[in-house]
C-alpha cells in the first residue's frame, strides 16, 4: 500500500504522487484493450494513489519493455496477445498454474528485481462459468474444449486443477491437440471425430479464435434436452455466432466478458494489495464496447 493511502495525514486528492502504485497491460496492439477501463474504474472507486496504463510494444521490443519497467514504480503488468508465452519464458520464476498453462497473463516485479509470472486466465474462466451458469461445477460431467492454443491449454490446466476428470480437446489441427494431451490430462480429437468429443459432454468451451464461418466452420454440440453449458472465450461481439447457434440448439450459454473480469480480480489484488470494490464493471465494459465514432 502506498504512503498516501497508509498515512492518514496525507489525503489522496485524485492526483498521482511520486509514490503511486503503477501497473498496466502490455500487448500489440493494445488500443482496444478493456483492461485500463476495468482497473481504472476500481482504482477511482477506491480512491487509491494508483494508476493502470496501456503499454503498446512492438513484437521485437516486448522483453526490453518489460525489463525496463523494473526498479520500483511498476508493481506488475498484465500481458495480452501475442506475448503470453514469451512472458512466461522471460520471468525468473512462475507459479504452478502459469507453468501448467505454458503462458502468463501477469508479470509481477519483485523487490529484489526479479520477475514472477502468473496466470489468472483459468481463474477467470471458472469465474465466468460459475457466474453465468449458477450451480455449474467442473466435475458435473465431461468438458469439451474446442481449440488447442494457449487459451485452451490454460483452460485444461484450470479445469483439471478444479476437479474436471474427463477433459476432451477438439481442434482443427489434430496434431496440436495431440501435443496438448501429451502435456496435460485430456484426450485429443480432430474435427472428423467431433461427434465422439461431444458424446455425453456437459460443458463445451470455445477457446479458438475462429467462428462458424470459413472453410472449416466450428463443430457444434448436438441439441440436447438443456443440460449442456456452452461458453465462448471471445467477447467481441458478446454473443458470437458460435454462442448464438448453441443457444438456438437449446444450450445454456456463457459469454467471455466475465472471464476478462475474473482474470482481472486476482491481478488487481497482486498489483495494489487490496481487493477491487463491488462495482457494476460488466455494465461499464459493455458501455466501453460501443464503438466510438472514430472506430466505425
Ligand atoms: P492461439 O494460441 O492463436 O490459438 C488459436 C486456436 O484457434 C487454435 O486452436 C487454432 O486451431 C484455432 N483456430 C484459429 N482459427 C480457426 C478457424 N478459422 N477455425 C477453427 N479453429 C481455428 O490463440 P489463444 O491465445 O489460444 O486465444 C484463443 C481465443 O481465446 C482468442 O480469441 C482470445 O481472444 C480468446 N481469449 C479470451 C480471454 C478472455 O479473457 N475472455 C482470455 C484468453 C483468450 P489450429 O491449431 O488448427 O490453428
């Protein structure tokens, strides 16, 4: 906690002091990141001497930029596309969940100058499922994850740690699913075996960056009598074509926006040493997602 917060003689007036706690989000591009609005809303509501800034870096300067922020001012950074794997490789140490995910979305600057990598995306995934599908449990039945990239790997690691016993990876490129199943407790399936991957499944998570369009549209879980929970990690648009099709098939759907919020909560605690306040952040983010005139 900074001196301005802990010393009652110093009233925080909304302006940053030289001892402000600073964190940010680093990526390429970063202009459309919602994280500065999310953390900024929490900071403003708490009235703490702190800031959260967007940090754009070129792909070839990621490591140099992260290393340049050591020294005391920065508490840590969130890491977004396309640097999550490189963030894990750059750090001196990693939490178990970051190591299991093979990627980091948080880097913390420790007082001794070393970097600690963490991954809170899995916590965000579970937060979203529990919030939008009340009563959902990781062990309610088989979980089918579509995709085999970094987000899918993090999802498998988090689901397995939370108690999911039957996890299936369904990916367009079967070899990539095989690679993942050699690393983590899950079974691999290719597009041509989608029916087996969906057989008896209770939860489906889309962790691809693809949608229903294109040469190889995403496979859909078959209609059921309402027992399947389907989540899409993508939140722009909030209802993706994949989620809309699953809803039309009678499945309960979960969008990706609460995953963003769920990964940010532990990040905020790690950066500023205090829990975020209870705010309608989902509504704040939805308002921010309305395109500005310059974005049209
Ligand atoms: P990634 O490592 O690049 O992996 C991409 C995955 O998508 C691969 O499995 C790839 O399959 C598949 N894919 C791409 N285009 C496809 C298409 N047209 N048809 C079928 N499959 C396709 O990306 P990632 O980091 O895992 O991220 C995946 C998604 O999750 C992104 O959209 C990201 O924005 C989202 N995400 C959201 C949150 C959140 O907070 N809500 C957090 C993390 C990630 P192949 O192996 O066959 O190429």
